[in-house]
């Protein structure tokens, strides 16, 4: 009888109940177009367990990880990975964009188009100033490759800083940049994507949960694997408003690609595994 009671208690502690709520942050701003891609992907995973999503309040990336570690205010967060984050949290190591996060297009002021027309090498690009989030792993990746980086703590302000010339460009994932410009076209009409130039580094975005929340990590991991196996993940990637413009991938082969090293990438990651990664372009250093 005692054994049965113990097993019951273990089951209660380690199982998320039907209709349970998990907390995530809301969009970073009214123009945060990529949030819906990840939140709806997460909901697809949680549906099978009858778990619902609740938005809490806006917070920047550094604060979000602090709260996640405390198990306060949020239960799940998605972000680019780093060794430190993988050590401190349960990282579900399945790239949420199949690696496309590492292909960065440049948001610029259209009045500076000629400046970028004269960029012929990665060394030319490094002379210009890039806006980047203060707590983003991308910032360290670019700095490690000697890019000129202006760190910012506020996501929305970086668009304004490009417009006003404090930064020359704002590198964004190819799934983000075009929709972000579209969402801001009435507010920042002089911003544009500079076509024909991409910065590339292998860079996965993962779901993260706290170390204590092992069962939630298992649910998300198994749910993602199931979506990949049954084609639901690919369908989401190719049909969501934020990412569908990326296909067919052959459209990107005309772009000049500047490849840099991601010194933060775990050596165990096989980013040539096409089950989890898309390598759509021929990348030359």
C-alpha cells in the first residue's frame, strides 16, 4: 500500500495536469511579428497534453532568463542558445527555425543604400556599426569576429537608432526582417532591407525551461520530435506568415553571404543534419 501511495505522489509531482497553464512573455512590442511563430508552435506541442498558454508581461531577454531561473512569471522562453544558457537551463536542443536564425539580413536607412553598395568584403562591413541586443548571444558572436557593435537594451529602439544614424544596420534573421519592416512601414518609412547581402553563422534557437521543470522539458522535446516526424513542423515553418516568404529556398542563392564563426556553438551540434537543420545556401568565407 505504501509503495502505491509513493508512486501516486511521484506521478502527481512529475506530471502536468490537463488544462494546466504555462506562462510565456507577450510580444516585445506591437510590431513584434515573430512572437506568433514561436507561441503557435509551442501551442501545437502543448495541445496534446491539454496545456494552455498564458501571457504575463513584457521583459527584455536578460530579465526573462533571470525570472525563468527563479521559476517566476514565465515557464518557457525561446532564444538563441549559448553554452552558459545550456548549462543553467533545460534547453530543448531542437532548432525552432531549423537553423535559419543564423542567416541575417540587414535593416538599414534607405538613404544609406549607396554606402552598402560599396561593401565588397566582410572587412568593409566591419567598419560599419551594427545595432544588437545587450543580452543577445548574437552580440558576442559578432564582437568575437571583430564587428563594430552598438549594444542596446531595448528591442524597439534599435529600429529608431538605425533611422537616426546611431547604427548603420540592424542584423535580423531572414524570418524576422521583412515582416518587421512591413509592420513599421507607416512609422519608419525610411527603413528597408538591404537586398543581396547576408551574414551567416550556425545559430539555433531553442525553447528553454528551468532546471527544475524536467517534465515540461520532456513534453516539449517529445512534442517537437513528433511534429518533425509527422510533418507538422515543416508545415508550420512553410506556411506561417513570418516564415513562408523564405520558400523556395533557392531564391536566396543569389545573395552574397559573409560567413563568420559561432564560437558559442556546442561541439556536439551536428548542423549538417538535415532532419533538424536547413542549409539552403552555399556559404563562402
